[in-house]
């Protein structure tokens, strides 16, 4: 049997009651096979990233333990997105009903097209690093550094906390 590995997942939505979409996704993450949901950051609001005009996002980060392999875990995340109504139409940085990004998986470092670990955009996205720092400030992101130090390099511009209690 596989040993338990920590995995951190970014959750985001900006369509159809985004707060509810993120909280529903959090609940469904807890039901993934061979996976336990351990921590959820507070919710944050954020201005959209990228060039497309769209509503503000609600973001959070989930800390999980899983026995799945990284590729299997990513497949489960993608299946969950589809089950929650995500449509992959190819629009990059467009509005989303739900977005689940595998940010960090144990000490894994990969550079494949379908699975890049740690997530390629983690160091430039305050809507990822601020909630991640709420639940795992001392996490050493493989090849990048400690979450609290990465967060300190990014201003909270366009980011606000929606929820102070978990």
C-alpha cells in the first residue's frame, strides 16, 4: 500500500455563487478515494489574473493527505472539476465555475506537460500563496523555498480575505 503524501490544492471560482462553488469543491475533495482533507484556508477574494474581463474570484487552498500517485490524484481532481460542472473550452485565464490546481505533491518535482510540480505559477500568484501560507507557512515548496518567504515577496494587491474563521 502507498504511504500517505501531503498534497496542496488551489480552489477557485468566479461564476454562479463562487463562494458556494469553492466550499462544495472542498467537501468533495474530502470524498476522493484514498484521500483525507486535513486543512482549508480561509476564503479570499481576488481580482482576475490575466487579460480577460470577468468577475472577481473566490479562492482557497486545501491541504490533503493521499495515497494516490501524483498522476492519479491529478486525474481525480480533473474528474471532480467535470463533475462540478467545469467546461474546458480552451479559454486560458477565463471565467470558471470551478478550478482545482494541484500546487504541491509531497517532494515531487516534475516538468511534464500534463503535470508540472510544483505548480508553475505558484510563486507569482498571491491568491495562491496567501491562503497557502495560512495553512502551511513552513512548507518547503520543492525547488522554490518556504511558503512564508515566497509570500513575503508578493504584495496583497487585488486580494482580500473574505472569511476569518475556518
